[in-house]
C-alpha cells in the first residue's frame, strides 16, 4: 500500500495534520506525531520498513533573483537507503527547478517543473548512517507570474528512508 493509498492518511495529509507514514512489508501504519517530534521508527521481521516524512512548503524568497534564498532545510536521521521527492503545488504559477544538497554538498539538480509535477523519487546514494541536513533550494524561470525573479515557491517534500539494514536486506 502506498502512503496515499490509505484514505485516512490522505485526509490527514491534506489537512496538514499528518507528516509521517511508516510501512513494514505490506502493512502501513499511520503516525501523526507533533510536528516537532522525531518520526517514529519500526522494527520488522520481514521486508524493509519504510519511513516517509512529508513537509508542506511555502518559501518566500528574500532575494530579487531567480535563485531563491533561503532554502528549505531539515535535519534527518538516516539509518539506511535514503531518497526524496518534491511535488510542485498545483496552484504554483511558474516553473521551478530544485537543487538538493546533503550536508552542504549538492547531490541533485532537477529539470524545470510545472505546477503539479514531481521530481520523482531522487535516490541519495552514499549517505552514511546518522544525522544529516537536507537542503532544497528553488530556482525560477521567467514565465507565468515570474517576471524576472522568483518571489515564492510552494510544494510538498517527501523524505523517504528504507531501513533495509535493520531487516537483514
């Protein structure tokens, strides 16, 4: 079951009340922690648990250029394979591309995305176990409501961790 396959989670997600879904094999549990609480982790006996943390982003740029500052940053505890996915809000009025960094090192630059489009899942290979800072920065493109600088970017960021090492996989 994918994380949006569960109607209850989709409703909580849409309302901004849920930010984590944890899967272990084919079973998915809904986790609705406080926004400042660390995501719950599970141990399983078969399959690899998958932890997803979703962040609704509305970033107001403080620069008058296409490259928006500040970036969105989040500290994440990785214990296995890691990936992220960003989906541009369906109400976004111009195209953006994203620069993804881990601990200050650029690991991915997306293509320009239209409203509603997703980067797809971006693997973050070679990330050591432990706490890391994931940073996402947007760059705009003239067109739509963008008249030469990016003023705001909006979307949903998913941070995905697969804890295969904890399940023997």
